[in-house]
């Protein structure tokens, strides 16, 4: 059975490391609905790693620019679309229902959102006596250009 690496991000796409020119093959999903659908399609048992972004749309990015970046605060009431945190909660719910626990990393630039996601995952792992190994990392990427028609 094919193994998957899931990369959740609304605008970035992983690219090969410019030094080594290698990269794992990523399956890119752009929002909460695509994330849930892809995991249901392939099954957690067939996933090697998941990498999460937090801000998945315009209102999340506005919150990052307005509050997180300048004031170190994050108010989810200002965000209309589902975020990486919603994906994190859904994922942990699957684990609580008996699905396999897979490695998760966070590549979001949003430090507060990243901490929220890592804390949620690592708390689940702590309670279940699993290694608390969800961390932030950097993946070389390109930015999708959105063309308005």
C-alpha cells in the first residue's frame, strides 16, 4: 500500500531542498475539508507524517498581521474559516476513537497558532504516555500565486 506525507497549507507548496535537491513526496491539501477528506480516503494507517499550517485563509492571515505579529495575541473569534487548529482537533479526535497515531510537525509562521497545535497534540501524547514529539520545522517551499479572474 502506498504511504503518504500530508502537507496542509493554503498557499505554500513544498519544494526540494536547494542544497540537496531532495524532498519527500508530499500530498498537498489546502483547507480543513481537503485535509479531512484526504485522510479519510487514504487512512491514517497509510500516513508517514503530517505537516500543518495554522492560518488557512484571508481572515486567519488578517488576524496574524493585525494581532499575532504585532501584539502576540490570537483571537479565534476574528477568524471565519477553519484553521490548522481545527484540523488538529479533528486529528486528535480520530486518535481518541482508536485510529493510529501518526507523527505530526508544524510549519506555520504563526507562533501562537503553532504553539496551540503542538500543545494540543503533545498533551494528547503525554496523557497516553507517547513521546511528545510534535515540533515546529521548516520545509523549503514555493508560494502559490492566486490569480483573480
